[in-house]
C-alpha cells in the first residue's frame, strides 16, 4: 500500500482504471509494473560498459527511477556472470551478492573471484524499496578487463628506422604490417600504446574516434594503453595494420622554452592483437621487427605549432592488404619493458561538436577570416578542391585586434598554423577533406591564405575536441549576460579538459597547472561528469611528487624540481581528491591519494617548523589579483605568508577529515593537533583583535572565513570588513585564489546583495565585463581587453583560462541553490538553498548526480515565490524557502502542514528548512 498522499491518489486512479479494464476484459501488464522502481545507468568505474580496464576490484553504480515520493532503497542484489545468457537465467554466476540490506547504490565494490586479463563479465542488479516495492532485474551491463600482467604482453616495442628523412622537419612516421586469418574469429582485441601519439588503422579504416591517444601521463612511470574491440574490423584472409605516430607531449616542443624530447627522442609503438577463434584456439599478432616504416603526408605535426600536410605524399593503400612496402624501411625492436603500462582511465578525447562559421570577413591586411562565433578548441576541417601542389594555410587566433586583423601575439611561441598542399584529386575536380592529426588549436577566428580559389562558409567546419565527459548540469537565470557567463564557463571547461586539465589551450603552455585546476574543480563537477578524468590525473600527482613531498606546479611535471610546492597550487593534491569525494561519494580516490597528501603536509610541517607560518616563499600568491598603476594603491596584493599559512591549514583540515573517513584515527588526532597549532599561529600573526586581517584584501578575508580560520567572536567583524571593502571598491579585487569563494562567503555571512552586486557589475573588473566585450570563454585576466580597447600584456593574455570561472560553483550552489551536504557526500542528502535577487525573475539549475537528476528552479512573480524541486530516488533534501511560518508554505496547492512527507525542520535567518524525500515538488510561499 502506498502511504503518501500522492501515492493514494494514484492508487485511486488505478483502481478506476482497473475496473474500467475489467469491464472490457483485459488485464494490462503495465498495471503493476508501473508501480515498481526501475533501474538505469548501470556503470562500472564511472563508465558505461568499459572495455579494457585494469581496476582489479571495480566499483559499480546504478540509478533508480521511481514515481513514488520518498523512495529509499532498502536492499540490493547484484549478480555477475561470464555469459550474458547465463546471467539472465541466473545460472553459472561468478558472483551473487544475495540480498544485501543497504541503501548503497553507487561505489559498490566488486567482491567476487579475482578477475583475469581479458575477462568480460556481465552484471545486473535488483533492488528493494523501503516502501515494500521491488524492481525487476535491471538490463544487463558489462565490463571487460585489459591486460593485467606484464607477461600478458608479448608484443615488442618497435621504432621506425627513418634515417633518410632527417632533412625534413619532424615528419610523422607511418608503420605497417600484414597478417593472415585462416579460421573463424570469435573475438579480437587490440591493445595499443606509443611513445608519442598514435592513430591506428586496420584494412584501410581508422579504428576509433579517440584522439590524442595514448593520452598524457607521467610517461616514465605511467603509460596508458587503449583496448579496442576489433572483432568486426578484421577479415578472413590477409589483413593490414597501419599506424601513424606523432610527436605529441612525448617528444614535441612544450613550454615557453619550446623544450623538446621531454620524455624521449624516439617515437615508438607497442601493439598487440589477441584473437580468439570459434574452434577454441587463439593467436596473438604483435608489433615486432617484421613491421616496416616510412613517412607519409604529415610533414610536421606538433601540439602547439599545428600541422604541415602534403597530400601528394599520401601512399594509397598503405594501411590495406597487398600494399607493396618493399621500399619502406625496417623497424627496430627495443626493450623498454612493460612495467609502466596501465589501462586508459579517463574519458577518451573526441570531436564532440561541429561548428559552422558565422561570418566571412576581409581583414584590413587582406586576410580572409572565418569567424566561428565561439572561442573553441580543436581544429578546422576543410573541404575544398585544388590542383596538385596548390596550398592553403590556416592561422588560428582567439581574437581580432582593434583594426580587425587576427591577433596572435598572445600565442607567444605557439604557431597554431596548418598548411595543406592539395593532391589534385580527380585533376583538381574532386573535393579533398582534411583535418590535422596531432595538434590542437585554441581559436575563434581562422585566417586563410595561399588558396587560389573561392572559399565559402560551407568549406570550413570547426571541430570541437576535448575529453568526452558526460554533461552533468546547467544553470540558467533571467539575466542574459549571466547566462552567457555560464556558457563561457562551460566552454572554458571544454577547451581546457583535453586529457589533463590545462591552464589554457592556445599559447605555448597548455599545461596541467595545479592551482587553476583546484580552484575550478567544484565548478567542473557541476557541469560535467569529471570523476574518472580527475581520478586519472591525480595518479600523476603520485608519480611526479618529489621525495620531499613537494607537488610540482604542473602535472604531468615537465618543469622540474625548481617548480614545485606553491600554496594553492600544490594543495590540489588534497583539494581535488576531496572535491571528487564530496561530489561522487568516492572514498577510493582518498585511499589512493592518501600517502601523497600526507607527503605534502609533512613537507609543509617541515618547512614551517615550530612557527607554523609558511614564510619561505609560498609561490604565486593570489595570482592575477586586481592591480593598478596608482602610486598610492598598487592593487589588492595579499601577503604570500598569509595565503600560504591559510592553505596549510585548509589542506591539513581536509586531510584530518579524510583520515577519519578512512578510519586512521591516530593520523586524524595528529592532524587535529596540527590544525590547532596552525590556527593559533595564523590568528596571532594575521588577525588583529578587532578582526582585521594583516592584508586588508578581499582574498585575505575570503580565505580566512571560508577556511574557518577566524575566531568565532570575530567572524561578524571580519565579514563586515570584507563587505566594507567590496562596498568601497564596488568591485571584485580577487585573483585566482580568492575568486572562487568571494560570493559564497558574502552570501553565507549575511551579504548576499553584495555578492549579487559583484555578479551583475558590468564594468571592469567583473565577471560580466568580458561578456560585454563579446567574450565567449573566460579570460585569464580581468582586463584581457582593457576598457580603452587595448590588450593586456601579450606575454600573458589568454582568452580561454577557466580559473575565474570558479564562480560557477556559487551560481549552481547559491543562486539556483543546488548544493552538497558536506555531511552526506555524493548528494545522498542535497541542500536546496536558492537566493533571490531583485535583479532576477528566476534562476534554475539541473545537475545529474550519481543518484540521478536533481533540479531547483525558482521564480519571483508579483512577490510570489515559487520553487520547483526534483530530488532523485534514494536521496533526501533539505530545502530552504523564504518563509518564517509553516502556514505560509504550500506544496502543489496544499499547506505543508497537511503533507506527511514534508518535515518542517526549523527556521534559520528568515528561511524555513524542510526535509523531503525523493520526488518532484512545487512550493509556493503565500503571505
Ligand atoms: C599559467 C597559469 C598558472 C600560472 C602560475 C601561468 O603561466 O597560465 O594559469 O597557474 O602560470 O602562476
């Protein structure tokens, strides 16, 4: 029996339907089934049906969909089998949990027999609700293991032998071999990795849409391989494998010094194809010295510089059987070992969208320019005709200068230039379609030169490329400029999540800057499912951490030992795993990173000694905070010792919580003690008795208040000082470290109107100033384009840098009002606490949590406040509505007093707190 009001109404309707159906003599099969919860989105290690994972005890998750309010899972049962047929019949199970009484519906750790290399298992789940209902068995899902042991690798590393080609700069090698299939193939897998990047072909076809494989990791310690199901790509008889190699992060120039050969000076390939035949036998095809090598049409392809491609040098059929490779060079087998090989972990990089240019322009300098309408990351696909030897050159830029020419000085050493020489297909009458291979560009404008013919908008397409994460959320409100800000945040995320989280995607940097990443991480979580992306990246923290505990400024670390250990940057070692834990309830990342976090805190303990004050060069400070040229006010510079000590405390306090979560009581005690000491030292050194901070800047107050460093009795004073400063300047003065939380701190300390003032400000400096200047991404600097129209210093002026977009967390969390409950991670309990503003008629956000869809949407119309809330099954929420009296609160037309499923908890600061279960709710406040 359904107990809820809604449930009984529904039963009533069903009863009438039942009678009606009986009268016509039919029993509908859906009658009962529609009452039951259903199960969707079965995932393994955050992925749908992953192939080639090497997590030995994978974690499983599912979502529950139920029409019933207050649905909480009471128990679950998982079963797993080698065969899908057996699974569905419930026979020959490898693992059957039986009915487990538990609310857990994600992060459930596989606990069956040890999994073997290449093993594929199918699984399904069934759940029971606390309301007495039960689901059917879910549809089945699967995962497949990769190669778990070094001895599974029989292939040899091979390197192309291309001595003849050294005259030409950086041509990309091509490699090939053939093999014969004589029996009927049941399944075939290819395991592939490279030194450098690779593109993998079989029988004339590119095997996957994954780009920039094998991804970027700390290659000397961790090198990913990808697994491809190629069962349907191979044929009986002769097959050909072709591979193109590119310099990529391994060998190509990186950093402003254009350092080459960061991991090695030779490109190489490791490839193994494991084939199972229907007759029960198997065979392995390996990369070995029988492979041949040559160069092809890619004469140069580098991450920063673009690509030079001469289509006249294409070797037709090179990747197909029967190609005559007699004139090709040999390859050499190398013994690089297999110790560093790991399965690919993050989401694959792919083309996720195609953009058509919105305009064709003639620049004053004569350039033909196409405007994509969006600062994007990826490349241009051209579709054009040309005679053999004719050329087209593409130069990419984020912005036009004030005359209307492309502005490329901010790219510094990165060329971002693509040159294509036509092959002259069909005597120049056939269209040639080209996209670069191992380079990406950050751009909105592409200047086209050297091409003799006409080019229309149809000949040019922008291919948007990034780690292909599932979109998780959106924010929208009644202010179109703020909506553009939200779009810019999302585009900043897309442009800077290309296998590692980068600072920027265009100039000669594009590195995994840790500070930018940690400050943006909570906002990233709202917008995309970033769990596996960060899980993979964090492992490189462990790989690259220095023995003394310092964390490099960039991960993977290519800057070296003198570039490590900065406050707010190195702290990413603790903050990012904590963020993943909070957002996804993931304790494994905490376990995995624990020693690394400890190492960082131990280092800080050592350098701060008995003083607990970090005064030995804390790093970059509040990077790019508001600055002026006034002699009496140079800008909002926050003391680096203060910042360093604040982050020392913050990371220690997170680690203390983490120690408790992991059951490490002794560590937790030690960190609690350390926290006390740092806090005392901080308060003595940086806070006066009236709540003034040693640096009277917004960032100083934001850090001290949000990290809980201000004594209880001075919090009001400190918050007032922050508010006074905001009112005095009427604008934000924070840099990379203070920006994330300024609006949140103002909102939580009684100054939401000031937070909104900062949000809606349109003049420099503000979030909307770039929007009024036509920005389609977040700028690195508050004044990338200065109010007088000139550009900031070309040495550091990216127009696609996500750090200031960290305010996105507040848009979701406090404006639309979907937030985490720190006490109940992974959104098991949700805080819905929207904040209205006189400037807004409505605001809303959706976020797809690990439990399912959450939404919060408020409107203010003629002083009537309405709030629509969706809470996923198996979760609860605390909803804050602007009412003091219970009687003023209505849900779907009824006073909440009359609804048992809504519990009035208390009222805080003029808001009523209601505890609700899953379902959809429509609240109105009537006065
Ligand atoms: C990067 C940043 C980074 C910073 C460190 C810059 O060059 O672009 O975003 O965090 O250096 O100060």
